[in-house]
C-alpha cells in the first residue's frame, strides 16, 4: 500500500509539472515545523537556480495547482519558498481505514524475495551465557522478525562456539575428576552411552574452575591445549565426550534463549564448518590466493582505497591449526553449499569488526561467496553498568544472563504487586512479560552500534521511553476495547471516522506513518527506529486519551469511530513490539 507521504508527493509532483517545473524535485517530507503544517516540500528552493526565479514564486505557482487537491486540506507557500501542507481529514480517514483492512497494516511484502542467513546469538558451548551475548540475541531476534515481516526468507543460525579451547579445558578437568570413565581410554571404541557423565550444574562449575586453574598452571594448560588438539583430530573418546557436552549445554542454551523469546532455525556451530576446511585451504593454495608468511598460511586482503592497515586473513597457523578466520570462511563455504543465501548478516560485538572485514574480503576474493552475495556486519556496542564500565555483578564478576533475567523479573514482580492484589500466578506471568519488555526495549531503543548503560530503574519504569510504558499503553487500549465490548459494542466492524479534533487527527496521522517507518527500518536494519516510533505513537495516544471522553461519548457514531482508531493503534503497537521480540500482557 502506498505511503501517506507518497500520496502527497504524487499530487505535488503533478502540480510542479502543471506549473511548468521539473517534477522530480517534488519531494515531500514530514514537517519539521509541526506547529505550522504536517508535511512540507522544499523543491522550489532547489529549482530557483535552474529557472532563474525566486523560490517563493515557484512555490506560489505550484500551490496554485494544489488548491483543489483532495488529499490536502490546505497548502501554503511560505518564505523563502517552502510549500507547507495540511492533510485533508477525509482522505486521512480513508487511508487509516485502508491500513486497518490490510493484514500487514499497509506494509507491502517485497517483490524481490531474498534468502538471508542471520548469524546471531554466538553462544559458546560449555560456558555460561553472559550479558555480552544478550545484545546479539536481542538485536538478532528483532532483525529476524523485521526481515521476515517484509516477506524475505530468513534462516537464523546460532553459530555456536563449540570447537575451541573451552572444550579441551572441560575434558581435561573431567579426566582429573573421573579418570575411570571409558572415554579417557586411548583405545575407546564404543559408541557413547546415552547418559551424560555430568549435569549442566557440573559443567557450569567445571568450566570456570578449569579456566582459572589453567591460567595459573602451565602444565595443566598444556594438557588442555593438547586435549583440544586431540579432540579436533578425531580422538574417539574425546569426540564422545564432546557430544555429551554439546547435548547438555545446548538444551540448557535452548531454555535460556527461550526465556528471552529468542529462537534459531539452525543450531549449527564452528564444529560443523571443520570438514570444509581442507578443500578450502587446498583451493586457496592452488589458485594462488594463499601464501606463507612467517610460517603461517595467509591471504592478503588489502585494498588500495584503505585508509588504515588491514592485516592479511590468517588461514593456518604455523603448526597447521585452523583459526577464527578459517572457521568463519569455511562456514561460508558450508552455507553456500547448503543454502545459497543472497545475503549473510552477522550480529556480533563491534570489536570484531576487523575480523569480519578480513573474512568478507577473503570470501569475495577467493570466490567462496559469489560477487553479488551481500555480506553484512551489524556490530553492536557494549552494555555498560552505571559506572560506565562493562556490566558486572555486584561482586565485580561477569554477570550471567540467567541471573540478570531473574533479577529483572523479581524487581518487576515487586512493582506489579506493590499496590494491587493480583493472583500470584498471573503476577508472575505478567512480571516475566514486563521484565522482558524492559530488558529488550532498554537495549533496542539505542542504536545498535552505540554503547549503552544498563539502568534497571530506568528501564523498568512505567513512565518515559521504556518497554513497560509501551505495554502499559497497550493494556490501557485493550481495557477500553474490552469495556466497549462488554457494553454490547462490536469492535471488529467499527469504522474509522473523519477526525474533527486536533488530538484525534494527530493520532491518526501518527498511525498513518507505520508503513513508511517500517520500510526505513528494514532498509537500514535499525530496530531502534521502531522504538522511537512506538514511543511517539504511545505519547500521541495518551494525549488523545486524556483529552477525550471515549466510552463516555454520547454520539454512537463518534464513539465507534474512536474505537476503530484505538483498535488500529493497538494493532500497530502490538505488531511493533512483536517485531522487537516481546509481547503485552492482558492486564498489568
Ligand atoms: N562465539 C563468538 C563469541 O562469543 C561469536 C560468534 C559470532 N559469529 C561468527 N560467525 N563469528 O565471541
């Protein structure tokens, strides 16, 4: 469905042309002087030179042809040459009704459907999820929903860190604690038994212990490195243990991500890419892309236009071991073979940007990825504590994600039950929903690339630019609609009416922006722009609500018109928060 600004633009363009001017300058934008008008066009200023005329004269010529337009209520040429427009109310109401009739509220699905792989989450197996993984999960999940809403095919891949040193550490420590397990037998042949010889609780304790111990004891570290090497080279008993670690850890990760309302289509990881490495390396050598530099195998990825030094991509260390670059390249080989994506998007800490520049260049240069496949890096900033330093626990340790979420839910529960009586079960459910909204909105309302301060008091507030405020607004609308129904009204058939109040029109105008805002959001992959929009919409609604007797309105037509508008606003808000990855409770 066409956007509101596009309707205006068509009219203005026609007027430019009727007046004898180049219509391609008829760009219409939201007014930056909302006190004067709703939309504006600055094209007359740009054309002054070409036509050797004062911009105000051009603007006057154009507005003369707009006086009759059914989309405009009024239009005015203003010095030095602005064309200021106010939207016609009947047209606006028609537009809003059309939105309401559409399944996606006026958003058109793409005509060029792409297959997109979204690499996000990036959890490391056997290590607990920490808040650093939170941003990738929250931003990635939202992007997944946004791109899908546009009609693209999105495959979300968690891309587990499941092949590194942490595995060697856990295996080594298990060997100390349970040396009699058959897996440590060098000649282990058997299929591994069903039962894992440890629980998630054990793993959570073993990893930090082993990691700390290895830092202080060289020989232990050497053992762990050797175990990693042997695992990667196929020692059977270690492979079996690795499977156990994977199973135990992944089911725990699924639970944790589930609590965040985050899901993945693929639970693949670095280990899955390993079989692709030998042929890839062979190809790079054979075609002359790779060369030996100080014993290591590397591919140069410098480009002439570089303003800073881009070091070569590291393919193999001098001992023949694969690296992070290698694994990400091999993963691209695998993705190409299995899925042939049109685009791969990575949602990763922005401190890894250089790594991705190298990998992307190398993948293109060596032909792993076809020229027209898009590789996109969405780097996010750090979540800091109130002291401006990376978020920590009170004791100064790394905060585990599960603990963070628990803390938020507890805080929310207190808030919700403070001055009200709510059944305990409902209170808990609500606390979870509101807590998640606080957490996700607090994160997503910041531009991804920026660092932000995690401030629970602020995020959990029911006022201001917060998730709970948005939920509260939705709940308020729901409750009005429910009361209307209880009194015998039918929400579904209520029709939008021509607004006659200022706050009512403002609300309708704000609602009408949805498809325009959404398209900017998908194009720029910028969920924070959804947040900014829902906040404006919620504020505009609340102003209308405070100024208007809605259910108390005596004129039934007027009342049902209000209801139709409210139900549109509710749908927009609910769709938007769904795109952000959370939902509203029935009451709060
Ligand atoms: N596991 C990595 C980490 O914790 C993130 C993985 C990001 N994705 C990728 N394809 N490299 O830092």
